[in-house]
C-alpha cells in the first residue's frame, strides 16, 4: 500500500488514466475543473484518486522540464489541462 498523498506509480497511472486516455475524455475532466474548480466533489475525487486518497498540499514538483514547481496540486492540474498535457505526473 502506498503512503497517502504520494503520487501513483507508473502502473497505477496507466490504470487511472485508462478511462481518460482519449483526449476527449481528458478534456472533459479538464472542462469540469475549469468550470467548477478544484473544490468540486468530482474533481476532488479524481485528484484524491490520483494521489492515493490525499490531495497534496503545498508546492508540487513535476516531471515537466522548465516548469518543475507549482504552488499546489490544483495549479499543477490546471496547467496540465491548459497545455493539453493530460498525462504528466508529479
């Protein structure tokens, strides 16, 4: 079992994004995020699932070259959505 608040493993990410693999589905999730924000229950559930049940607080480090830090998970997720880089992980 993973530590709560830690990101998913590569295998867990494949499972998590399987239903979102189609860009249309991922963009729909991003549209929900843009319309309702990170406090929306569905968006929070997705964020919690992506991070083993706990949405990380504070600065987020990512695998994005040139943009390694975000103030919080919401900002990181919003960045992924706006850049259409849906499957970048922390």
